[in-house]
């Protein structure tokens, strides 16, 4: 059975919906962020003053939650900023939720990019 543009559209719509579900999940993780992590690492010298100003109390505040969640998922992610031992400050349930959410983000992003490339290749081959 040949692939049709409607197949790509349905898959893109489903992955887009999964991506939209990430927003409330990230906001919930932002609210539940352990205060010990913020107290120890959300300051200079770990972050620059511009980052602290942009990601504190603004629309972009959940971004620092995502940054810390990546350090739970990939321990090497905090090496450049010299953030080590962050896993000891967060409870197990928060680390597991961060890992699940990080994998969810990776799968959704990879799927969206793959489907967009697949749709482009389909259009190029069929000339539509």
C-alpha cells in the first residue's frame, strides 16, 4: 500500500498533539522543581546574569526547569557549567519524571523532523 500525503498529515497531527501535551507537563514539572536544586545551582557562577534575568519570573521561566531536567537525563549535560551532584538534591520520583519527559521530548522531536523530511521526499519524488 503506497504512502499518501494524508498518512503523513495524520502522523504529523498526532505527533503535534503529543508535542502540545508537553506544555502542561513541563509547567507541572516547573511547579514541582525541588527548591534545593534552585537554591544551589540557579545562581552565578553556574549561569550568566542574562540567563538568570531572562529565565526568572518571566514567560521563559520553565526553560530553566528543562535545563535542569536534561542534567537528570544526561549527567554530562551539566559538566560545562560545573553542575555535579544535582541528582542527590532531587527526589527519585522527580528524576524519573524528568527522564520520562526528556525521552518524550526526544521521541516527539525526532518523529516530527522525520515526518517532515519524509513528506518533503515524497513531494520531491512525486512532483506534487
